[in-house]
C-alpha cells in the first residue's frame, strides 16, 4: 500500500491480488491517480486475509499465481462469504473469454462443456454481453467442474482505458452481478 493512501478519506478500496509485483505497481498507480485506495497481496491466502481486514469495495484477481486455479479459488472463497457477496470481482487473464447473449452464463458454459471442441478445456471464461453477467467454469484436479460467478474480465496486459471505465461502472452499481 502506498503511504499516501493513509490520507485518503472515504476513498473506495480496491484489492489487487497478483503474484507479479510489476502488474500490481502499474494497476495501483493507475487507480491511486484516480483517487482509489489500493491494497495488494501476492497470493490467495494473503488476499483473503487482507480482504477480511479491509473489506474492499472491489477486487481484481489474477487467474494464475502459485497454482493455475488460485485466482478462481480466491474468487470462490470471496463469493461464498456473506460480507463479500455484493463486492464486484474482476479477473485478470490472458485467456480467451467466450461471449454469449444467454443470460445464464453458467448454463452456456455447461453447454460448451458438451461440445467436443471445448469439452477438454480446463477453464471456460464466459460473459453475457447483454447483461454483463460473467463466470468461470474450471475443472479441478480431481476432475470436477466448478462454477465461480465473477463480474468481468480484464485482459492482460491491462489497458487503463478499459480498466477505469469497468471499475467505475461496477462501483457505481453497488451490487455485483454474481450469476448462478
């Protein structure tokens, strides 16, 4: 956390969890210049602990950290805690995001799992371009599919011209899209 953040009163708090310090620094600088109070952690455990301490208004999570699914696991942990159920979550990724106009993004992801072309994908990132609902369908190490609702995806490398409008829109809604 930047020491100047201590002087920010009533600033919206954003949690960034990423194992790449350079990415944290770039995103932090962009957000702090817009008046947000930024906190960061380098892995799932630190991120969850920090979230419980600061109660952020929004979280930006990297997909892959120590493990391939650590970001998804953190998103799932946050979504499943009552105090964070309305907190928007954005996932940073370089993976392809599939889009749909079907409101149930979870159902659409499961339909993709039935298609032989996509059946073997370990991860399916899905977003409804109409409602904005989004989520992650990933296959755990034991072969089970897990669905995690999120509020959107940020492509790496992060573009400030896309990052800031996305964050402002999500924070302006006060309630996340967490879809089933």
